[in-house]
């Protein structure tokens, strides 16, 4: 009976563990577009790395500060002279002989310990390093902002593509089912002698084409879903549900008022990073100049040494030593090395100024380009939407005429093929419009 109870408990535990694993593997998330952006800022791989880089910069700044604070170290040593060192000294018993006699000085055991304190008093490079560490930290903070804006842009595009892919899948599925039903009805008419074999063949081709498009749309839907999860930092084993509809995403994309927003290059993170880099290069130049300046350090040392022929460690054989002092290092001549290093730093600083100006002009060109691309994307979407509505009317009319015997299967097939082409162009135009709108939000620093 006890064995049965134990077995029942084990089976119950295994069942609970299995349920927990299934639950973990099928964890589900629900997001609107804004919720997806917010989630990705915290969980995406790129933003998490940027935050770690920011923490590293913070630690680096503290490390630099610590260089100018007191440095304390301790040391100890032990020596056992198997042979006491021998020195030569004049023969004091007969100084006039000029002879040297061997004499041994020292003890069998020497034991010592010391504590030393060093303090940096003046170092030009250290002062510049403090400023550079602060600028480096500011740079890392800006890189976090840049990463957040980039991930919002990427999530927006991935979210929109996923929504469009789902709607495209639903549309093509409906067309496929409609064609399959039409084929079944046509086959029945053919068997009854009211339709031609050519009609059946033409519809069979259409159904097979629709099946190919359906499979492609299904794969695109899954690919878009997985890419969105990867962008947001969600494991591929988990599922996500998107709450914003296609109409919401189209409304986001089709908002031409954004083209009237003023572009401010001083608010763009890439320009701010370029300014930061220019500051770093200027500090690097100052650091090379500081290499021509003297450095001053202070130190204090306390030492205890034990010397005797055994290891009794008696207090009579411990001898203290203490000393403090200053050390001044003055650079005098380096055969031009420091001068050439300074000249290189000056050239790099000049390059950084050019980079800053290039970033400013490049961002302005990028804004004008993104603006033009967005306006074109809206026009393309509107044209594609009109074309889709027109081709849908054509297909409906051809279908009615075909069922009434007033049109051939070839005309119906051509209308359906044209519908597939225009449907694909319409889906592509929506994706391009959403992507172009997101690019505008990014260049305008709306994220």
C-alpha cells in the first residue's frame, strides 16, 4: 500500500512538472503597438546591451576617480640563509698588511612586513581623464537613447508587417476557398453537360495558383510573427497576440500631417553623439599636452623586520623602519615622441569637427529623403487601394457573367490573376507606408 502511495505521489509530481513546462513553453503575450514598443525597450537584446554598456561606463568613471585616491598596499617576505653572505674587510689585527679577510654579516632568518600608502598629488593626465570619463558616461547614456529609438522603429515596422501579413493571409484564404467552391460547382455543371472541360481546367489552374499564394502568405505570416518576437526579445517558443487592427496601422501610416513637422538636428541623437565624440577628441588632445607637465606623488611606508638565528620571534629582534617622501617626475626630452602624439591628437580633433558637420548635413539630407519617400509611399498606397477596389469589381462582374454563361473561364482566370497581382501590390504598399512613417518618426526624434 505504501509503495502504491509513493508511486501515486511521484506520478502526480511528474504531471505537475509537465504542466508547468507546457505552460512555460506556451506563454502568451498580448500587445498593442505602443505596448510592443514599451516592452521591447526593456527586453530587446540591443537595448539590454546598451544598458550594460552604460553601467560599464559608470564603473569606468568610478575607476578613474579612484586613481586619484589613496592607494594602500602591504607586503611581506621571509628569508632563510642556508649560507650567510660573506664580505671582505681589512684585517684589523694587522692594518698595515693590506690583507682582506672574509667576514660573514647577518642572521640565519630574516622576516619582514611593510605597509605603504601612495597618494597622487598632481597629474595633468588624471585631471583630463576625469573630464573624459564624464563625457564617456554621457556618450553611453546617449547610446541607450539611440538604441531605444532604433528598437521602437524596428518594432513598429515588424508589428505592421505582422498585421499586414495576417490580413493578407485571411484575404487569400477567402479567395482560395471561393475558387475551390467555384471549381466544385463548375465540375458539377461539366458532368451535367452545362460547362466545358476547358472551364474546369482553367479553374483548376486558378485553384492551384491560389493554393501557392495561400502557402506563401501562411509562411510570411509565421516569419513576420517570429521576427517580431525576436525584435522584442521574446523567445520563439512563446506566442504573441496583436490587438491593433489593420485599420489602426493604416491610420498610423496614412498621416500626412507629419510632413509639416519641423526637423531639429540638435534633437537628433546621432548629432548629439557626434558632438560627444568631438568633445572626447578635444580631451584626448588636452591629455597629450598634459604629458609635457610634471607629476607629483607622495608616499608613506612603515616596515618591521625580524633578524635572528632562530624563529623564536622575540620582541628584541624586531626592528621598525618608517619613511615618507615626495616623488617629482619631470619630462625633459623624448626625441619628439610626445610632440608627434600631440600632433596626431590635434589631427583627430580636426577630423571629429568634420564628422560633426558631416553628421549635421547628412541628417538634413536624410530627413528630406525620408520625407520624399513617405509622401511617395502614401501616394502609392492610395493608388494601390483604388486599383484593388477596381479589380475586385472586375472579378465580381466576371464571376457573375461566368455563372450566367456570358463570359469564358479564360476571362475569369485573367481577372483572378490580375487580382492576385494587385492584391500583392496593395499589401506591399501598406508595408512600405508604415515603414516610411516609422522612419519619419525616427528622423524627427518622435520616438
